[in-house]
């Protein structure tokens, strides 16, 4: 696995360099310094949150746990990797990487961050620094730190993945699928939400801080809370449904997967089962729309029409057609988030609204859809999530009762279904040139089955 990915890294790095060449030329810089970052501390404490590397640094080098490292790049030259390995007997110093990808860099090991200064020396060059440099770097002679035009250029391109990045995301998807299977088994065996989470982490082989985001693991009504991260410790709670939104990371690239399970179909309200089946079917239909040239906003609006159709069909929404329910806001009572987002190094990857690589204009969200995170047209290599949801959320149902939309809601049905919380199904889908999307998530589940 790793070997095949290594073979792709060289071409990936060439792409990253070519991107930097164009960005630097356009913005008038002679070179780039990308700083991995430094762990912070909690207020009045000598401990801090887990280190998270600068995503730009990960774009260049798959080093997730290496603070105070630098990539320095001058167009036309081999990129330089300055690797910080402190003399430290309190912690295990990071191991100097020797994997195949390191051959693409001139690697220098330093003991102190300050040792990097001479190696990065700008001379008379205009170097742009990307990252969160500590105060002492102010004297290092960088011409700019995080210049907006440069970042916008680099961010815009990151939507479309290189073959190397797609390979990493396939592996992140495989790991996530392995975790989901273990989690579902733990749920069926009677584990608490917390224990399901532990089963997930064990199966994936990642610590919590190594996951791309905090696991959402919810039984019953908890599934109606979009970002429910409480991880209940009790087993003897109502658990008619199990919603799990959990991903994994490989070489800094994320997967983002959601599945909803029922405890026992025979004991589940038939209307809820009908909605589960409808959501599965419409989710696949939406995945099929991930095609070059498609406006992602149209996929979001299609999701509203399809979910509205499911709600009308199941008798949750009455007194209007599916089209009307998608127009008048009723579908939004049950589906109050966007259909998905860009995925990559960041779970909600950057530049989802960018009209172009200038960073100056955004593509507006459709009116009334303020949580949509992606409004761009799709192109080959772009990876998005497709995550339709349908929930029974008290806050939004109360609002509907007050704003008049309540007259389209069959309240007896809603009250009957509320204990199930909700449904979300989320896959990671790559847009391809052939027009047939690659569903990284479904492929991963199929491979491990
Ligand atoms: Mn997502």
C-alpha cells in the first residue's frame, strides 16, 4: 500500500511546486517558506492542545507530528526540508524521516528552531512565509506572512486532488470503514456511546487527537443533535437508533463518513424504516450527480427536493407537494445543513465559496441556505462529501410551529418518530473526468466486506 502511494508522491510534489511557481510569480515573491507550527499552551498551564500541523505544510510533506519544521522552496530548485529534532530527554524527539518521499527534498536536521534562520536566509530575496510563526521570526527577513493573494491561489487549487492525494484519501476511507464496522458491532453488542467510540479508535488504530474531527456517536434522540459529541457513558439508555459520523486520517488526508443504524428493524416504526430506505436511495442519487461541470449548489437544492419528496411520501409533511415543501422552507425544518463540503487535508476544506483563485469574489449561497459550505462548480479530482440528513429537532420544530410552517407538518407522526432522532448518510465522492464518480466510502466498505 505505502509503496504504491510513494510512487505517486513525486508527481504530487511536482504539482505542488508548479502551483507555488505560478502563485509566487503572480504575487511577486521569489520563494516560499512553509512553517509546520508550534504546539500552544492552555491558559496558565504548561500543557496544551494536541499539535495540529499547518495544512500547507502537509500539502508539501506528510509530517503530521513535526513542530518547528520548515519547507523552503525557490522556483527552479529542489525543495528544502528543515527538520527540527530537539535534544530533549523529557519527550521522544521526532524521528528523522527516511521514507521514499524524503528523497525529493534536501533535508537538514536542526536542534533548535533558531538554527533554521540561517538555512532559510532570504538574502535579497522576497520570501513569503506561510504558517503561524512565533514572534521571534519577525526578524528573520520574510517579506510577508500569509499574504492573502498567495493563500487564495494555493487554496483554490487544493479542491482538485492529485493522484497521490486521492490514494491517501482512499486509505483514509478504508480506515474509516474499518472503524464504522467495529463501531456498529459494538453498538449491537450493547456498548455505551463512549465504548462504541473506543471500539472505533481501536479498530482504526488512531488516538482521538489523530482523528480528523471529534467522533459523533449518538443513540436515539441524540442523533437529532447535528454535532453530538457527548459520548454517553451509560449502556441502559434508549438506543433505537445509532448515528455515527466518524472519519480517519492517512498522511494528513481525511475521510468523513456517516451512517445511521436501527437497533432492530422488526421493532422499529415502519414510517421510520420507510424514511431510512428513502434516504439511502436519494443519497445514492445525489452521489451520482458529482460530475464535472455540475454546480454543487444544484446538488444541494436537489437534495431538498428529494428529502421533501421522502417526507411527503412518508406522511411527515402534508398539505403541500414535494416541490412546494422544498420552496416554502418545510424541507429545511428537517434538513437544516448543507449537502456537503470539500474534503482533503482539512475536513471542511478551504475555498469552498471561491469564485476564482484571486480570493476576491465568492459564489453566493442560494437564498435561505446559509450553511452551505460549497458553491463551486465540480471538476475532475475534486472530492466532496454528500451527506443528506433528516432530523426531528425540537428547536426547529418549535420554530415551525410559530412561523406558520407547522400547518404542513403531521405532528402526530413527528412525535412518534422523535425518539429515533434522525438519519444522516455521508459518503466521500471524487469527481472524475469520465463522469462516473468514484465513491471512496462505498468502495471502502465493499473492499473490507
Ligand atoms: Mn461532513
